[in-house]
C-alpha cells in the first residue's frame, strides 16, 4: 500500500509539472519569462523534492521525512500548474476573477514546500523523530513560523513578471512591511533553517557514528552552495543549496555508505578553505599595495603577490589538512597523541570497555572489541558490516586480538589507520594481559577456597561418620568392662578384647585420614621410595597374575615443593592402581624425570596391557589426575597407547 501511495504521489507531481509546462509552452511568452516567473525554478524544485522523497517514503514508510519531501514536491508542482493556467488565461484573455483565483493558487503552493515541509523534514532528519521530548515546542514553533511566512508570501502585490492581478489573499498584507518584502522573504527561508541547524548540531553532538555520517551529507550540500557567494551569485547559491538539500537527505537516509563521506567532506572543506583564503589574501594584498603604491603598483606587482601567495599555499594546506582530518578521523595522523590519550586512560585504572571507547574516540571508529580465544571480553559500539582484526603483540595474550569496525563509506581502513592501531595495540595488549591475570588470580582464589572447604567437609564427614562412632563405642565398651570386671571377669575380658580391636580400627581410621591429607611415607622415605613401597603393594593382585612394577628415577631429586611431591605421588599411584585393577598387563613402568633446568617434574606411567577391548572412556580417577596437575599449573594426559595405557604428567617446580 505504501509503495503505491509513494509512487502515486510522485506520478501526480510529475503529471502536474508536465501539464503546467505544456500549458506554458502553448502560449508565446517564451523561455525567459518562464525563468523570470519562477516556472523553471519551481519545476526543478518539484522534481528534486519528488525524486528524493519517493524512494525514502517507499523504503522507509515509517519515516515522515520522505512524505514531507513528497508534499514539498507537490506544493511546487501546484504552483507550476497554476502558472501554466495563468499564462493560458493571459493569452486567451480570461476575466480578472479567474486570473486572481489562479494567482492565489500559485502563490499558495510553493511557500508550503520551502517554508513548512522542508524545515520540518530537516528538524526530523535523519531518524524521523525529534531530538528529544523538549523539542516538541520547537517543532510547533517551526510549523507556526512556516504558516506565518506562508501568509506573508500569498499577499505579494505583483507576484509574477508575466503579468496578472494580485491574489485574493492580498487583503491580509501589512502595509508598513511592504518596503522590506525582499528582506522578509529571505528571513522566512533562513529563520527556520537556523532552528533546524540547532537541531542538527545537537544530533551531531550526541549521535553515534552512523548518525554523524548522515549529517555530513547535509554539510556536503552546504559546501556545494558556499563557493557561489564570493562570486556575488547569492541567488544562485541559495538555489543550489535548496536543490542539494533533498538529494543529500535521501542519500543520507537510504545509502549513507555509498561514499567515504568523511573523506569527501574533509577534502571539500580543505580546498574550499584554501580557495577562500587564497582569494582573500590575494585581494587584500593587492588592494593594500594599490592604495599605498598607487602610482608604481602595476601588473608585475600583482604577479609578485600571486607568486607569494602560491609559495605560502603548501604549508597552509598541510596545516588545514591536519585540522580537518583531526575533526573527521581523529588522531590517526598523530599516533603519539592517540597513545598519550590511551596512556592517560590507563593511568586511571579504567576498564577494557573504557579503553576501547578511548580508541574509538581517538580514531573516530564506529566499533571496537577485544577478543580472547575467539571470545569477546570487551565491546564498544555497534559492529558494522566490515571489520578489521589486529593481533595483540603483548606476551601471554596468545589468541588475543583487537577488532575494529570500518567507517561507513570505507571499504577498508587506510594505511594511516592501521599504523596508528599497530601502536595502540601494544598498551591494549598489556591491559588485556593484566585483566587475564586478574581473572586467573580470582579464579585461582575461588578454586583454593572451594578446595579448602571441600577438604574440610570431607574431614568433618570422615570424623563424624567414621572415627566418631568408633570412639563412642570404645567409651561404651570400656564402661561395660569396668562394670563387669569384679562380677563377671570372663565377660569383662572378652569386652577388653573387643576394645582392643576397636582401638586398632580407630588407629587405622586415623592413619587413613592422615594418608588422605599427606602420605606419611613421603616425609619418611621420599617420593621415589614411597612409590617403590606402593608399587610393591600393588604388585600382588587379588586372584590374578602378579604385576611387576619398575620405578625408574634419578638417584637424587632436587628438593621438591610439598604440593608437587603429593601430586606426583597421587598421580603415579592412581595410574598404577588403574593398571593393576583394569588391565591385563604383567608389567608397568614408572619413570620420573626433571625437565630442563629444574623447571618441571615429569611422571610417565605405562603398562603392556595392550589396547582396550572396547571404546576407551575416561573415568573419575583420570579426571582427578588432570585436576591435580592443573591445580599446580601443570598438565596431565591419559589415554590408551600402542602397547597399553599411558599416563604423562608435568608439574612445574617453580611458580608461574
């Protein structure tokens, strides 16, 4: 429905323009009178407004800007059609009443476009909504001003060069303002534009990257009109600006990325400023010398002035280029400045999100993110279609990268952008490394606290459920024996025998608890001897063939940290226990080596039980071995080998 409505609006506008042009061409008034009577101007404006508004209303039906532009085109087309009828009426000698009706319609059409619909479209640009709720009075004020100046326009006494009477609304004019009508007409155009300019400045100040780029299209429309003013062509400049506005609005809403608008505007600003500056300096110097040296200043002097201005052109151009680039592209041309800004933010202990925002502001980027092992750890902005990935070079940040979004209108980042990013990723890598270490430290602390609480819970359970009842039974048995020692010595003796057995059980339970905390054999014999004793125990299988276990270790090991010693003992004994219980092996080998310059302790446990009969599935014991190694920042690999089971673990001897 909206598609038919938008293009129907457009077709109606074109039909009115065609009809008006045909009616004018049927008379003998000619082309120059059409120009002087604004037929050509209103035709161009109607076509531009309709051509710009129809695609916006079609593709963005919820955005009122397209419909406002279509209404503006229809308003100017109404004037063109009315002027066609005016020319025909003057040619055929219509009565004054009919001519006054046609003039009234012609005068009532075009002001609605320029003084109501276009200012409202600019006020809502580009989102179709006001900058905020507080701008509602401004919108009503803009509409009110448009209505007032519309009433002023329809009271024009002699509106058209082609002739004809004044309109019926002439009675609403105010005679004291008639001498200032040209100035008032210009005020009716520029005053709403000033209000719109304030709204656009507010949007640009608080808008995101996409909205700012849309604003730059309007700036480009302004820049297209500015060069006409120094040449004294004020009317032409105004017409260029009015025509360029709707085109810029349509492109900004539908295809803002069709060009690198920042680059276009920066170069346009640069060469416009240079042209105006060169022209102004040249004119000022020539006029000054002509006044001071009126008798001797001639064409050669003017040529010397031109040469001097040309010599000064290049350094001024470079400085202006840097200023404009800094406004549009940030500090990409001065990476040291960007690095200083990032360093200042780092000194405040800012988070990664704030650092990314600093990078975006420094280079005017729409999006930046830090990824670690493919996972986003910090994000700033909305990702555009194109992104560039820059690896972080800091040590300990393997797999870390900075992802930055390409500016809209750019296929990829420029060499200057990449050079600046290569400098900025160095402190960013340090910040990511510090964040990773902080997270690891926090996780390690949580793991230690959790492990400590689990150990306390296990001890409490073992003491409460195991040793507690045993000691309680000892107390009851001792009381019973004491009560029977005189009356029934035989029973008392049997109770004492039971008491002895219960005491032995309690001792065994205490030894088991101590063994769970730290095997006493490690303190009594050392790691190698303790493993040899455990190997001897496991070599006698219950109801099976004996298992020969060999412990291959250096004669002397360096002093091992207590945690490493316990972990090595637990991993080796768990691996040997699995070999004794679950494999068909008759031989197992435990090899202990110290890797490198006393950097790590390596434990290898292998058996000759052959490959597993079915699919191999790791059990709880294997995951426990891996957890013990990971707690010490080491690693443990378990699995089937060509000859049997294999367990390999490396435990660091120095803190990492």
